[in-house]
C-alpha cells in the first residue's frame, strides 16, 4: 500500500522534500503520544486525531487528508508508529549506522561524509546514517561537540527535546542530562524545542530552561575551550563541574557533602588533576582526598 512505500522510501532516504517534511511531522507527533487508560480503540483514535489537527502553528505545515477520510489518516499515523518501533530500531541497529564515541579523558575529531568536521568532547557519542548522508544530513548527539559544517543541504542535530538546523556554520552543542546549550561562532543556527524556536547569529547562545529556549550572548574566549583543555564556568551548578572533572580526568568523585545548592564560577585545566581539584574545591571551602582514580570531597 501507499503507506508501506512511504516507510520504505524513508528508510532508504528516497522521500521527496515534501514527503520528508510530512513524515518528520507525523513522527514528532507520535513521540508525544500517551496510551489512554480505559478507552476503546475508536475513542483512542478520535483523541489522537483531534490532537494532531489542533497542533499546527505559524511555523509548521501539516499536509493531512480531510477528516472525513479517516481511514487514510489512521493508516498514515499507524504507519508512522510502525516506523518508530521498526524503522527507528532498524536505524539504530543496522550497519548503515555509524556511531563514534570519545572515551573518558580524550577528544575525538570525526569527518562526516559531506566533509563537515565534528570534534567530540570526552564521553560524547555521535551517530548518523552513512547512506544518503549528503541528502539527509542528520546526526544524533549525546554529550558535547563542536561542529564545523560545510555548505549544502540543511544539517540537523536532533534529539527528542530539541533540533538544531544549519546550512554552513560553526557552533558548539552541549547536551548532557537534559541541559542544552548551543553557542554560535559563525553563520546562523536555528534551534527548536517543544516550546519555542530561535534563530542565533554569531555570538548568540541559546539555553534550554524549563523546556523553553532563552537567548543570551557568550564569551568566545571562554566557550568551547575544552578543545584545548581549558574549562570555564559562570555560576554553574557544582554538581555539573564535578561531572566534568570526572569526564576529563577519567576519575570517580565521591561526594560526602551536600552540593545540590552550590554554584561555581572559575576555571580549571586538564593538564594537572591536583591543580584542577584545588582550583575548584579550595575556594569553596571543600576538602578533598585522592587515592588512585578516586577522589573524595567533604
């Protein structure tokens, strides 16, 4: 049937631009679906269709059949759900998928099929489909990376909570523990969350706060300097700084004091562990002890 062909074309990167836009939209809806309790099949479909038809905003085009052609809509949505369960599984479990990972304490530079370059920070994972990459330039990122994107089709960094879209530019993406920051060094970048979308220019930084993107400026001399082993923090939760120390030095830090409400502004370098620990904890009145690859703070 037609819907089966759409799924096959999507998996093989053979959809037209219009079809791809429709498929992306339907998939984005299915990611937010919830299974209703004590509802009949017909009631569940009615609720789903009402939700879909109520969603559009000024930035989105939804090309769905008229409501009277309910069977076609059911088939399309059911096909999209099947894509999420079968296609998504196939996407992340076939040899067409390339996954690159930077180990703890190390950086990794990846050259993508379109010659774009991505530098991965420690303990960062980057995944993409090799086949048809020049046509559908999509990557999935978990961690932090600096992107230098070559001109071409739209390049996307995607996640369940956000999407970054560019043509040709350089920018840094920090995506750890639901904390997102996108900092633009050259060109323009569009960042979209479930709540809003923003367009960033050189010197702009978007941060996800309670589901919504907030834009500020940033200091390029203190942002993405992890590429040269320098780490700057401006009123960052101390718990995040501890995690960065663990990643950069491949250590385990045991916290025996309450740091949940403490924030750190300062700097450390990954050239010397003891010096880094002193720079972070001594000014905050926190003592530390090191033994092998374990550090205890109290």
